């Protein structure tokens, strides 16, 4: 599964970036948080403020949320991608270059184009290639996205680009590449571990699963907790369930208050990511084993957790498909 971690990616070349006011910056940050919680429509008004102020990253995420809303590259999304691309945002250039106008033609809503998709991809390549040649790890990753040449992904991973390490490990796990029979699993494990240590929560879950398969329950517990600490919503749910022993599968120390608190915190997503139904199903089962005082303490703990940890996120692809 190709997952591109939005929080780990930076724009390589972005001239003419305008400084935001504190209010605009706060709206942009909140908008990106909501987008990463799969609440793109709610994020749009906040991103719009920073996008109109000229921030290329807000322009990019606004375009992404608009394209997601309509299901195709409509004129408004195209406008904001182009605004970001005009400031050197390579991710915007790639999305413009990947656009296939079939659906917008069907609904008669294709935007006018400043450049053809091929021209956008050529421009992105002209920016990224020199930087990749100079050893920039993210530029190497961009070159992989532009060319699909795994050699660039390997070079980026060797430079400790955590996303590239995750993608390369996933590719090798799926059977790509050539290895001695006993070597593939070792390379996959090392790449997932390196990516996890670099902060990638999906890689944390992968290396945790590998530890479990090897009978290393302590390693499994460690990496699952790290993914929850990073704010990965799926891991927060799993870790809370484990702590509350709902079920007790992996030997976590029983802590029903913390377990309830973590799952309760997911109510903030308000349906984002489709997680609400399992939260609503799990909480009553845990509550049945708790006193009213424990439930009260757990809800207080949940608020403290939110204030002291990264925001909940599903870490969706930055380059969405």
C-alpha cells in the first residue's frame, strides 16, 4: 500500500513564499490537520484563508480537498494547483501532470489549462533532477515519482528519507527486486525499521508486525505504542483496545483508564476515516467494566493526551490518487 506521509514532506523549491500572519498560519495548520483526518470539506474554509494570502502549501491542500470533493480536476482545484505550482511547489506540478481529463469531459467541467500535463511534468523534472543529482533525498524521491525508476527510490532511502524507505520496503515485501531467498526478509525488516526510527507511523506498524511474527512481543508492543504516540489514529485505537484488554492478545499491562481515554479521544474525528462506528462499538464494552469515577478520570486523561501529543491523523498520501 502506497502511503505518502504528508507531515514528512517539504516543498523542495518554493520561491516567493509569502509570510502568513499568526491568524492565517493557525488556520492553515488547523486546515491541514483536518485534511489529514479525512475531513477535507471542513478543512476548505480554513485552507482558503491561507491560500488567498499566497501560501503555496495551503493552496496545494486546498486543491487536493477540492479535487477530492468533486472526484475530478475541476476548474477551482486546477486554479489552486496552478497557484501553488507557480511558486515552485513540485507536488502541485505532479498532480497537474498526472491529470487525466476523462471525468471532467464527461460532466463538461474541464478547466482551461495554463500548461499541458506533459509540460507540468517536464517543469517538475527540470527542478528536481539537479537537486537530486546534488544529493537531496527528497528530490530523489520526487524523481522516483516522476520517472517510476526504483533506482531513485533506492538512492533516497539510502539517504534516510523515511518515506522512501517505507515505500521501498513495501515494494520488496510485495516481491519486487532480486534477492537471495533468505535475504529479502532481512532487507525489508531493516528498511521498515529505519523508516520507523525516522518517524513514519505506518513503518512502525509494519516493523511491529515483523517483531510479532518473530515472537518478540516486547518489540511489537513498543512499536505499536510509538505509532499511537505519533498520533496515528489506527494505532491509537489498537493501543487503547490493548490497554483495556479488549481483547488481551499481546500482553500489554492492563490500564483500563488509559485504554478508554485513547479510544474516547477518537470521537474528535467525528466520523473522519470511517472510524466512528468501531469507536461507538468499543467504548460501551469498556465502560461496562469501569466505575463512573474511572470514566470521569479517563475523559480528563483524554483531554490531557490531546494537549500533549501530536494531532490525530490518518497520514494520507500527500500525492493522492
